[in-house]
C-alpha cells in the first residue's frame, strides 16, 4: 500500500481521482486543491507518489516539480495535463516529472500509470540500496 | 490561442462560391470526385469525433473543457466542410444547409459558453420566496437555503437575497465592467494577478450603489428586523456570498467573503466587500486560463439574521471517507461556526447510526479553549470558551439525534449525501445555515464485472461494442423494416445490418446485436444516445440466435450468453459520479446539438430536407445521402462521352470505356486491358462479369418451357443497341459503371475503401425493350436476388433502386462479383420471362449457381 498525494485545483477532478484510486486500490490518498500547500504536506508526511495537475493558480505544475525536487529527489511525480497540451507535459518530464497522462483518460489508464510509477520508485530504491551496499564494501 | 468563437465567426461568413467557369469535362469529373472524397473524409471525421465524444460521456473517462472545446471545433469545421463540398458537388443545390448549420453552431456556442442569463428580478427577494430552482437569480447558497426553508421545512434563519440582477445593476451603474479588463492579465504572473485583483476590488469598494438598490436593501432589512424582533436577540445580520457559479467548476469555496454580525448602517459597505471578493486572484486566474468570460462572474448576496450561536458546526449525512458505513458524522464547536471549519480548535465529533433509534455510535469531546463569538457592537471576536475548557460536550444526546434526523431529511430531499452547516442559538433552537452535496465520497468498491461467466452457455464472444452496458431479454429478429412495428418491450433487437430506423424502438430495446456495422455508424450513435447496450459486427448473430430465445448481452466484455443472468445485468448498472460535474454537463449539452438523428427516412422527401436538420448528425446524414445521389449522376450525364474515356479491351459482349479520376488505371494509354485496372470495385465487377458464362438458350427442364417460348412474341433487340458503349468512371476506391444492355440501362456505383462507413454499392436499373409485364418480372427477379444478398431495394414499376452500405471492403468486392453475374444472367432476360413461375425458377437457379455466401465478412 502506497501513500499518494493528489494536487488539482479542480475540485471535481480531485474528487474523482481520489475516488478512483480508493475504489480500485488499497493506496492511501491525500488530496489538496491548493498547490501552495504541497510543500508543507511533503515536508510533514512521506509520500510514495505525487499526482499533480499542470496548470494551477499560485504555482504551476512545473514550478511544483522543481520545489518538490529540492526537498525529495526520489519521489515520482505524475503529471496530468489538459487536452492538447502535450508540449507542456513534455517540459514537465524534462524538468523531472516521472511521466504524464493526458486528459481524456480512462480510469484504468491512471491506475496503470500509478502502478508503473510505484514500480519504478521501488526499483530505484532497490538500486540505490545496492549501490550503497556496493560502495560500503 | 485562437478562440473557438473566432473560428465560428470565420466559418459563418465563409460561403462557397460555386459559379466557376466550366473546365474540360474530365476535370469536372475529377473535381466532383475530389469533392465527394473530401466530403466522405469530413463525414468520417464527424462520425469518429462524435463517437469519441459519446464514448467520453459513458463515464469511463476523465476529460476537461479543452477536450470539449477541441472536439466541438473539429465537428464544427468538418460539418462545414461537408456542406461546402456537397454544394460544390451539386452546384449550390443545398445552400439551405448553411442556415441549419449556423443555427446549430450558435446553439453549441451557447452551450459551450454556458452564459448564465441573469433573470430580471426585484433587487431583494425574501427567503420565503426562494427555492433551489432560482440559482441564476440568487446564487447557489441562497437558493439552497430557500429550498430548505420552503420545501424541506427545516428551520433556517430569516433573511433575504440581494439578487444577481441587483449585482448587474450595481456593476452597470458606475460602468464598472468597462473598467474591469482582465484580458491583459498574464496568468503566469502571480504578482500581476494580485495587483489586478486589488485594483478591481478597490474600484468596487469606491463604486456608488444605485439609489434604488440601496433603498431596496434598506426596506428589506426593515422587514427582516420586524420578523426577528420577537426572538429578543441581536438585530444584526450576516452578509454572505452566494455566487452564481460558486462550487460549480472550480475551487471557489472559502474564497468569497462572509461578514458576520453586521450593523444595519454598514450593510451596503459589506455588500460591496462581498461583491469585491468575487475578483480574487484565483477567480481571475480561472477566468483567463479556463476560458470563462468576465460576464460569467456574478455575485448574489444573502443577508441573514445573525444567530448568536451557542454552538455551531458541520455535519455529513454520510461518512465522506467510508460511504459504506451507514453513519452520520456531526462536528460541533462552542460559539460561531467558522471555528468548526477553519481548524482553529478541535471540534466535538459525533457518529450517529442511521438505524431507527439513531444510535450514537461514537463521541469524541476534546477540550476547546477558545471560541468565536458575536462582539457586542459589530463583528465577531475570540473569547474564552468556558464550557469547552471543561470538556463539556456541545450537544446533548437528544440534540445530536435531532441534527442526525435533519441530515437524513436533507439527504432524502436532495437525493444525495449532504454537507450541512448548522447553528444552535442561545435558546437551543437549531438552524440550518447551508446544505450542499457532499464531495469526495469513497464509494464502496463494486465488484468488477466478470469477463466470462462459468455455468452459462456462451453464444457469441465477438464483435465490436458500440454502446457499453449489459441488457437481457428475448431475441427479436429484424429482417425487414416492418418488423420494427411489433417490437416487444424489453426485447433484444437482433439484425443483420444496422439502420438508423432502429431508433423507433430504442426506448423498448434492452440491447442491440447486429452481424455487421461499425461503432462509428449512425445507428451506433443513436444507441449511445439512448444508452442501449450494443454489440455490432458479430458476424453470426442472425444465425446463432433464435427468435424468442432469452439472452444476456454483455456489451462490456463482448459476450452474449443464453438465458437471463441477473448477476451481470446488476453489475452492468453503473453509477457515474462524473456525470454531476459541470464539464460533463457541458459535454452533454453540446452533444444534444450534435448527436441526435432526426432525419431517418431518406425515402420520404417531405421529411428528408435540409431545413429539417436540427443537429450536426442530421446534416451529416443528409449530406452523405444526397452526395451519393449527386455522384451517381456522374456516369449518366451527357458529358460522360467527352470525358477522355479509354477503351477497355476485354472478352465480353460489352463496349466498355473507362474514365480514370485518379488511381483507377495503371497507365494512360489509348487501350487498356483488365490487367491495367487498379480500381478495387471495377476489378471486382469485371471479375464477376468474366467468370460467368453469358446466357445461352433458355432451360429445357421446366414444364412446357420451350413450347411457351415458341409461342411468345419476342421483342426484337438489335445488335446495335447491345453494343452501345458503356462508361465506367473510376478511381482506386470508386466506380460508377453505366452498362447498356440492349434497351435498358443499368448503373452500378460502388465505393470500396478501408473505412467501412464509406463503402456502398448502388444498383439502378431502368427501361428495357420488352413488354411491361416482362420488364416487371425481370425487375422482380433482380430485386429478389439482390435482397438475398442483403441489398435494400426499392422497386417502382420497372425501375429498381437497390443499395447496400457499410460493409468491409472484402464483402463489398464479393457482392460486386455477384451483382456482375446477375447483370450477365439477366441480359435480355425479358424475352424468356413469360410467367411468374419462371421468375421463381431463375431466382433459385441463380442463387444456387452463383451466390457465394459471404460467410466471413472481414473486419473494418
């Protein structure tokens, strides 16, 4: 079971994403519609994955990635983008997002994307541990 | 970004000029064919986009406004292209379609912009006159409070609304709208957003309130104070925001101002403050980034009796974190409500069961050190919470149960779980301050629908899903149009082909299954509109399913089972929480102008007219139908002989000339052979023509046949007439072949490409040299054969008009082969068709010999 933080300024979207994840998985979900709250949340809690909208008031997704990266270089960030804005999604990936998913998407697609991101995170952690073990020998 | 409105405007004024000088004939053919192809392509674009949009409305997808706008843009442009090309093809014959287009376009524009009309109402409206239907006049919060007071009959504070119309008049009075120009804002610049937000708010604070509005507020307040005087409490009011779009698209909750405990003299000042809070940086961000209009920002205000609360709180009629738990959650704090939601103090929490006793399951009473209380003069301030400090519960058990009861009454009234604000006055009277739908509801996980079920006989497990869902009922086979008349309630419609005419029974059908058809076809679209679970292209339904047989159609996993499987039917019923979201409603709204199909009877000229097109689907369907007719004329026109025809050298008793529109012939020499033909339909037809032995003498094994022939006056058919040239206008996918056979003219037109929706064969036969009864017999013979190979045939006297549509390319080729054989078979048949029995014999003979059953139509 993973702990997932969802950031989206659209309440409906936030509610739906949380519902889909809670309905279909055992993951724990925390949500916020205020991107400015995210850093505080990441500081106080351990999250295995952040799912974020790209276009939000106060702080957009790309800025958010940069800020999260300053605090935690490992946490995967999955970006959700509006229809027809792949370029900005690609920029987000260049800036350190793990991947992006474009609306419209099927409920199953977001679940697959979450699984993949968590798997990637797990492998990355294992790799780091192996490297650390190797270096300490 | 180019706005959709710009595109609409551009399109509105761009009509096609069709009066161009006449170029050489071949170029005309090419141009017309080019138009036809572009029309087909636009037609497919509309159908595909429409199917995509309808799929999104199924509830399985998450989408946004960009998607809705972008797909609408595609449909609008494609439909406009269709109209343009059709008018080019027909020399402007269907210009009436432009008017239909503009009307529908404007309706879509309206649905997209979704501008809230501000109804003209009095400036102030007492709560006694308010219900939830008045959102556009008084805003969501006020409307719900009125509903609770007047229809649910629960206690709410006295009060009145300052209407949306009052807001409009206020904004108009100092021409505030002209001052507020948000379009220049750079939404990425947070500082800039703050700056403009402050500027707008300052403007509003300084603006004058129209005198008649001021008077209305003061009179309404006077009335209010009379109503509340008997309570003996304070006579101040709270001034609350009630924006028209509050809680609609985005997170505005908590953004707008509420002023507590306002003295009468300050009412208009606080009114300004609440109105100004509409223009927060966040709201401006949405206005500019998500395509709202400034005019969409409308603020009504509620002036509500101030309840000097002993305790306040929020409650949920269902546990928002566990909807499966049948419980009501009540939070309570000492003093005024804002502390219950602001997290300043830890509230009391009570969990109440929904059982008949309203059993209190849990109580959590933390210590509360401070509370918010009405200040003696105005406003509210923090004071010590004496009872809270001692850890006393805010509510007694009977009060908890009363509140729980209220929560349930509200949930029942609104039909969905509610998030409720309440307050308890110093005399222990409860008041409901707000009730709205409860958000973020974790529904109990539904069992996923099993992909296959053991213990049930699986009848069909293939096809393409056109509308998701599960339906069960008795099989009702449709073999001809008239069968629809007796369609039983709840039956499963099973047919070989799809037809938009099935719409007449879609309110009765529990599912639809067809052997052929595509999810992007017209009928599929209708099935989605009526939400009838539908599987198409099953290939074998007509053979595998029996009339009256009870079946369950699982159009989620593409399975059809024997018997009625309640488990599946139940699992197929999906609740769709997304359907309540505004973006879903916008898509649904625009689809109303795009998808419904009203023009379903092309043969009825009264009902099949451009003026009657009410949706883009109607225009598309109409244009596709008449475009085929326009193209059909291409081969029969007087220009065909001048079109640069090349002679086809072929061992057939026909003088064939070919006009290539592009891609139909390998090289451009004076003479060509069948090996040079690249046209898919032409090759299919030629293959059929060459495979059959052209008819010799009539059969000898029919009783009395020869003797009757001997006694029949045979109409002379000169060799000259037989050898009149036949013209084929072709391209790679298209063929329009006018074959002269003796005295009759037969035209076969076909399109055989990769997109199943484009494909068709049309067969027209007219004339002949025999007597009327013989010609009639010949047409009967051909009609019966064509119907056996799935053509829909209309026969008027000796004119036959048959067509078959939407088959995959391979099947169209096979059918063309059969049509070719039929052509040769019936050559000069008139002379032998001396009675009806002979016709029956010929039909059987032909089918037996030449009809290769298309057992396995390919997929699209």
